[in-house]
């Protein structure tokens, strides 16, 4: 059962989709807000940011890609994009704008519900000291000038903080915590996004996030310092120079 305090914003210009999703998500315990276009969505978010946004790409006035880009200027709120089934470019563009995941239309409301649940479980379960101890995750990982403060969920490059989305941080933490070991795309999808790949296209979620992450930490994909590609399998992290159980709280 979902936490009744969690607020989900559904943004779609199709009234039937808004009605179906609102009914289903309300029944499982979410507080559902609705917006029919991008302008309305941004107005709602300015007043009170939801815990997660389900955002359609093709909408009047302001499309989903523009809404996602605007939100990412100031917020890391989880975003699931809804895209046309055959429009791969829109899917990739949404992820490049900072969306956490995407689901092609037509989609199963049950699958969307599962993805919402998985993302919110991740958000709820990663930020406590108790969970760090339980998972035996180090408090700090140092890789040359790159520093991960796991408990605070912050990353610094040469002393300057880098702004990452929740998914990007989890991806970096997973790879850095398993430095020197290849983590397959399927394992990354399961451990970070909370679901197993159903289609090969699902792997693009991982690839695009790795690309965004590399650009943020100054990693050249042609000659990476940190995140390396194990072609046909997954990714591995190199360059860790220090690991500490210290917890940076201040």
C-alpha cells in the first residue's frame, strides 16, 4: 500500500488518461494532483512541489520536455515521462533533460504504478544512517578530486558541489561502491530503478543516465577517468583513492 502522504502530479492533455490514473493511484493511497498542460503543471509546482511527477511529452502550450527542463533548474523531483510508442528520440530527449524514467504509450497503468512505487521506495530508503550501516556502505568515497559524501547524498569535484538528480547519485554510488567490478546494465536497472528490463530499449535508460553523469563529473567518454564501459555488458568505476566509514553530517 502506498504512503497516503505521497503526492503524485499527473500531467497529460488527455482527460481519459488523467481520469484513469487518478482513480487507480488514489485507490492505492496516493494523493493525486492533475494538470492538463505544461503551464498548469509549473504553476502547481511553484505552489507545492509533489513527491513525483508523471509527465506526458506531447502537450499544448508547453510540452513535457520544456517542463522537465524548467523543473530541473531548481528541483530534483522524480519525473517519469510518457512518450509515444515509436518516438525513441522523445524518450532519449526526456532522459537527457533530467527525467528519471520513461514509459511508452500505450502503457499499462499497473506498470506505471510499479515504477512509481519503485522510485518512491528508493527515495524513502536511501537517506538514513541506519540504511547506510545496514548496507555496509562507506560514508565517504574519494576518487582523486571527486568526493562522494554518501549520507548527505552530495558529490564534490575539486571542492565544488555538483548538482545531481536522485537517480544520478544512486547510479554513481552504485558504481563507486563496486569500484573495479563491472555492473551489468540489467543489474543497474534493478538496483537503481527498482525493476528488471522487459525490453532491450529499457537499457537506454541506463546508458543515457551514464552519459549525463559523465558530463557532470567531467568524465570524457572517449578517455574516461572514472566511469568505464564494459562493451556489451555494463559499466565499471575506477580511480578510487580512499574509502572511509566517516559520515559527513555537518
